[in-house]
C-alpha cells in the first residue's frame, strides 16, 4: 500500500471544511499515514482509499492525468491511498480489489472494465462494509454509493457538432460519415453515441449527410480500431467524415487515412485532449477533440472519497439514473469543452498539457500559429 503524506496546506483545509461531518469524533488516529502526520492531523482518523484504473492503452488519460491528479488530491488531504491499474484484465481487477480490502481499504473507487465485472467488485466491497465510488464510468446495475464523471451525452453532442462544423468549413456536399464508437461494454460509449447521433441522425434523415459504416471498437482497442477503419475505408472509399469516439480511435483512423493521402481532407473527431490528439489537430489531421478537465473530476472524486474515509456522509450535487436498475445514483457531473485548432491553447493554459511536450519538433511552428506562447 502506497502511503499518502499528510499535508495541512490550504487544499486539505478547504477540503475538510467543505464537507459535512456526519460521523462522530474519533480519537483513533492509527489509520493516518504516519505517526508524525497523525499528530498534525487537521481532522479525525481516515481510512484507506483504493482506486482501480482500467488500463493504460485505451487512452493516455488514465496514467498521465487521472493517476496524477488523484494522487495530488489524496496527498493534499493526508489520507492513505493505493492507486492501481488493472491493465484491461477483468480477473486482475477483482484480485486488486480483494487485496485492497484485505489491506484495509474502507473506500474503493473504480473505473469498471464492463458493468458485469464492475458490479461484482462493487457488490463484494459493499458486503464487506467498504464505501464505493464509480469513477468516470457508471456501472450499470451496480451498487456504487456515488458516481463522478462528465456529462457524457454532452461530450457526444460536442463531437457531433464539431464534426458538422469541420464539414461545413470544408463545404462538404452530402458527406458519407463513418462512426467509430467506443467499447460496447462501456456505458460512456453508449452516452457518447447518443450525443453524436442526436446531431447526426437528423442530417442522415434529411439527406444532408449519408450514413456510412458504424461500428464499435471492443475495449476501445486502438489497434483493432485501425483494422476496423481500414475495412470501412476499403468498403466505402468515399468516407468524408469520421466520428471517432476518442483521440486513440481517431489517431488509428488518421493513420489509415494517411496511407491513402486522405489525412487533413477527411475530418476526424476525438476526445481526451491527449498530446497526440492535440498534435493531430495542430497538424490539421484531426478536426477537434473534447477536453475534460480531469483535475476537476479527480478533485471531486477525491473529495467524496476522503469524506467517506473519515466516516462522513458527503452529499453529491446531483444524481444520475442507472438505466438498468432505475436507481438514482448520487453524482457529480462536470462540463466538457470542445477544442479546435484555435482553442488548443486553452488546454495548455489550463495546465493539462505543457507547451514543452506539445510543441516539439514540427509542432513548434504550429503552436506559434495557434497562439500557444
Ligand atoms: C472515458 C474516456 C476514455 C475511454 C477509453 C471512457 O470511459 O470517459 O475519456 O477515452 O473511456 O479509455
């Protein structure tokens, strides 16, 4: 178990003050990260927090952003925590959860690999008195006490509207659209699709756009996305726009388009504002991405987790209906932002990616052009 270092800095104080304390005072400080930390603890003893991330391949975000921001938030709050990555392995996911609970985790935060296996993990944790949080992905039919994410239908709406904007800029006439959807087992992928189909379907219906191939990518696997898109383009060489559900899938499509010298001509969408996605936008190969301020998501989830670890019963700002069970899950949902060439600079200004990592080599001149200073 990785130990958090206690900080009684402003962040920790703010966090503590903003929470509603429901648990009684506890004199037991043994769960604090270190003895020295315990004596300096701003509040009562906290339990341990376990976090399981899904993989490190379907998106760069999990290891580069989520892990970092969650870690920072836990350190600031001075709680003990353990963040692990299941690397796409569902059995390993359950094993990690079991180990975390054996090692004393009283709060478990998960990004499920699918709702079925996620539900098993959540139910088992709950039966052992562990408080649970669904992070980013809602586990359908699950039992998480809280859900923290973005408005994922809105993410999809921004992608659909973004593709329309790029096709309009290119004065595309009756463009054939390919849809490269996320994993069929990820509830978010369903919500993204609801969002972008809400924009595209009326255009298919009116004949303004032509519906082309439409396929899901198992586990958001970027390599499979390349194979799938290659087949799409072989079957339908006149694809004129690609709704790719995240930057990884978008990059896979761009690689295939490059082979046909179609990159830059066929707009491709994305999501996550990864360095690669932003560079593809700067290069003109990707039309847009959706920036989700992961720091806000991690902070909101950490705030709930820390409160739960202290035995409090935090209140969430809203709720989301689980489409499978009908349960209203107390939730925090944040707002996503569409990013185009001219707004890549917003992501840098927000500190999500640095100019140093983005503006390397051939991207330096593009960065200047895009106003990134
Ligand atoms: C997340 C996306 C991510 C995708 C693949 C989704 O559930 O919301 O940000 O790109 O999973 O990891």
